């Protein structure tokens, strides 16, 4: 199948695109390459350094499916330039949807975020739970979902609301919970926890990629919104878990500015036949092994906030 991927040079995309190529798909990836490009060359990959805002000028035909990952991808980064955040996700997504409609693309799969639910004590946050986005990032994601859903009559729309992703990627993100706590344990022998009571859902990067692969093939009758997170854990519990596998000490600091707390219920995605294969534990062990083999190293572009700050300053 010919697939258009947006944001495929990012943390998730750098694992997903090689898997799609291995599945035999032909990929066109467009990405500004803010955090670099770790995608290996492949005969079935057209990897373009390209801003989604220019989508109208993209020369492509017969795209059957689009996997839309491009976004400013966390809360503090979204706050750096609020207009750019709206532009990058919501406005560019509108242009993307018009483009896909014109070239008669059948299906879009969108990476939204489980954080659209905001703070919730509800033990079962399902797709029916009202959205209470609290940060700009969450609001942008919610509005972008609505933009995509407004095209449901002409394009099959699949909206995925992922938990926080964990595990190794060549374009690493050391700013997401499990990765950050694990890397801190590995490099400093100390796990810094701020607050710690916040409950967050988690998903392994391989399961995340498998979800996109699953929805490429699934029947169109399954189109809709899906939560995607299989382990809800408090930050402190994740830290204790990391401590089990990596010799280190937990240090708890007073709560800072990130009160997001919610538990995702992903029964719906399980009911349509998706089966997760990995756990947080696998991500921690994988990160540890890659660190010990010197495959995983600290690089400035693995800290998305500071890196994007630099890029925006130089523009
Ligand atoms: N990683 C997570 O824990 C997580 C959790 C929930 C949702 N998501 C969502 O999944 C998607 C992928 O996340 P990620 O962790 O890989 O993020 P990432 O920041 O590593 O990747 C995003 C990519 O999009 C690109 N990009 C940004 N603006 C662009 C534009 N205008 N045109 C073209 N490319 C552009 C960036 O260069 C980057 O390579 C994002 O939409 C994110 O919001 C991620």
C-alpha cells in the first residue's frame, strides 16, 4: 500500500516507518526534521524534509492511507509559541485533510493524545468520557481531532488517543516519563520524581507502532476514536519499577507544574482485535541494554523542549 506519513522522523515515526517498509508498504514521509533524521535509506521510501504547511505543493498520487504524526508533541513545547502550535497541528491538519480529499485518499489515522481528558479521578476513562483538556497541547489535539472528524463522510477516520509512549527509538525522547526516569537512573544513579502521585497511562513504542499497522488493515466499519494505553501507573510506581531493574535511588521533590492525572481504559481497541505484546518492563530493560551497549547516549536533540527552543530562537 502507498502510505503518506507526516512527522515520520520523530520518536514514534523512526520506529514505525522501518516497520511499515518491512511490511512491504511504499512510504512518502514528510517531516521538518526538527530533531534530525534517523530513517535509513530504502528503495520504497521517499523521505522529504518538508513542512506540512506546504502540503498543497506535494506531488503525489494514489495515496491510500495517511498516518498523521506531525505535531508539536508535548505540553511545555506547545507553550513556546502558541500560534505555531495551533498552526502546526490544527491549521495544517485542515490543509492536509483538503489535500487528502482532493487526491481521494481512503483513510487517515491520526495520533491524538490520551491527555485530551485532562485531570480525571474516573477509574475508567473511556472514549465516551467528556474531554477536559487543561493545557494548550491538549486543546490543540482536541480541536485537531474535530477537524479530522468533520471529514468523516469523505475519508475513513481513525483517531488514536495514545498514552505516554516508552521504549527505545533511534530518535530518542528523553522527556517522556518512563524514558526520562530510566535514563536518569542509568546516567545519574538517581531517579528524580516531582510529586509522584499523578497517574499516567503508558504504552510500549512497539505496541504503539503495531496499533498504526493494525488500523491500516482493519475494516472501515471500525473507524472512530480509540484510547491506546495498557498500563496506568503513578509516576512514583514507575520510578519504583525502574529501581528494580537499575541500581539507583529515588529522590522525591515537591510537586511542580504538571498536574495531569488520568487512567485510560482501552477496552474498545481490544474488542476490535488489537493485542498489546509489551510492557513498561520491556521498555526499561531495552533502554538499559542499549545504554550498556552504548547505542543509547545522551544527545541534546533527545530533549525536545530545549532543542525546539533553540530552533525557534534561530529562526
Ligand atoms: N510520544 C508520546 O508519548 C506521545 C503520546 C501521545 C501522543 N503522541 C503524538 O504522537 C505523535 C508523534 O509523537 P512523537 O513522540 O514521535 O513526537 P516527535 O516530536 O518526536 O515527532 C514529531 C515530528 O513531527 C515533525 N513536525 C512537526 N511539525 C511539523 C510540520 N509542520 N511539518 C512536518 N513535520 C513536522 C517534527 O520534526 C518531528 O520529527 C505526535 O502527534 C504526538 O503528539 C505522542
